[in-house]
């Protein structure tokens, strides 16, 4: 499937649209990528080490100063320009829809002593919505970087990520971790980032896949109940840690070494919580094994870890769905595929596949046809590059 992508070439079109809407040229333009997580899913809020990367599906935004806040998205043309009066206090309001992210960013920036006034903003995106590729974090990082630049502030990517996590946790009331914001604000091209989400220490690891390539498949299933189920998993794993710490002293589930998994699980009577804890411990170990395999160019091992990760997400953490499982199961039957798994929060969205470059066309033709026959609508395949963090492209 062909996907119309946002690139730096869209800058001139965005400037024209901005002027058409707001009668002034923008002062700031931000290009913000989406992300995939290679391995280490759902453990960023457990203090775990994760392995994400930015990909070349982008969001681009233009900013100019204004008396109030007004925002237009080319992806929601029928909604027109959304206008919000510049006041001293904003709270989440469901009726505002995606504009809540803008208002949350303004509120958190002001609480952190940044003097932010009004802004006119124009947005365009090639990131598929509700796909598990973190369009919300891409948008949030874009907004924070754009507003700060517009009002002449400079902060590093780590602080940008912390600020948007504050927006999601304290304004949007989501219990998510910091992985998505952090990689989008700090990742570098052709590298995977090993990020310790408990202390934000990180290292970059060159992505050299030889004859192989990561491919993204979008199930195009709108993710349902993601926020509520996400918060539910946070609560379940928190209860698991409390039970374990009746006779231990772990700060995070992901600190528990794999060699102690059996004795640890014996402490938990609740079957559901036991499954969640088992996944967290095993998934953290898969991250470490993947880094070793990456350094050794052991592509077969990488594929095996992707498959193991998906089965854990499917049966232990229970955040997959029949569409994602179909992509993973059928992809693994195709020549040249080494492994596959869902990426993102789950319940729909995307899967990543590690495949021999020579078999990409066969993979797309075979899997897309099978998928359409099974579900009655098509999935989409994206050949992606690993790219830099969100940046000002004035």
C-alpha cells in the first residue's frame, strides 16, 4: 500500500497554508517523527530497559504568535480552525478532543515557569492515527518544542520528554511511561536506543541488519479500550510488586532477575497478576538478549526474540488482538521472515516484521491478500527508515 509521507519538502506547502489561515508567516516549523519499539513492550512504566527507534512517518507543525490559541490540522479539514481563548488555567475537557494535548502542554509549560502566550498552529501528519506508532507523543513533542521555540526558550530533549510525560500523566490522566516521548525527542538516525526508564540513562546502538529490514504492518483496526486497559495493566503490575515485596525489596518488577522468576511467581496466588509479572520479567530479559544479538549480527536470534515477545504480549499480558495475531502468525509462514510482533500499546495498531529484503514484495503481496480475505479490509505495509529526533526546520 502507498502511504503519502510527510517530509521536509512539505515545509513550503505548510507555510502557504499557515498564511492562508492566519494571515501571517510562521516563525517556527517543527518536524516530529513517529516511533516503533523493537522489544521491551509495556515495561517502560515498570522502570524497565526498552529498545525503541524513530521512523520516517512524520508530523509537521508551523507556529506563529497570536493573542489566543488556534490550531488547524490538515488531517481533520472538516473541523476547521479550533480556537481556544488564552486564559490562565486549563483543565482536561473531553469536548476539546485532540486540542486537549495543546492545552495540556500550555498548562504544564506555564507551571514549569515558561512564559507562554497565544499561538496559531497548523499541523499535517502522515502518522496513521490509533496505530500504535505514537502519534500522540509525536504531536506532544512537536507542540512543546514549537511553543518553546516560538517564545525563545531552548531546552534539551530529555527535558522535553519529561515535560510531555507530565502532560500525559497529570493533564490527560494517562498512567503511561516515558519511552515514546523520550525517543521522539532524543533518538538518532540508524540507531536503536537502549533506554533505562527508571533513571533515563541511555545508549545508542547502531542498527546493522545486513540483508534484513524491519517492516511495519498496520492492521488498520482502530484501537479500542487502550487507555482503560493500559491503566488496568499498570494497576495489576503494581499489585504484583506489592505482593512480591511482602518478602522482598524491589523498586521495580523489571529488577527481578530471570533466575528468580519461579520462586517469585510462587508468591502470587492471583493467576492474572502472576501472568502480568511473568511477562514483565521475561520481557526485560529479552531486551538484554536482543542487544547481544544485535552486536553479534545474530538475525535469527533477533527474530526468535520478536516472536517470543509477541507470544508473551498475547497470552501473558493479553494486550494483542486477533488482527495482530493473524499478522504475526501468517508472516512467520512466509519465506525470508525471521520474526514478528505487535508494537505499541496493543488492542489493534501495528506489528513489526523482520524480513529478508529480497522477500519484501512477496511478504506484502501474500500477507495483504491473506489479511483482506480474513477480515474484509486491507492492512497497510510501510518500509521504514530509522531517523532523527524531532527538530526545528526553520
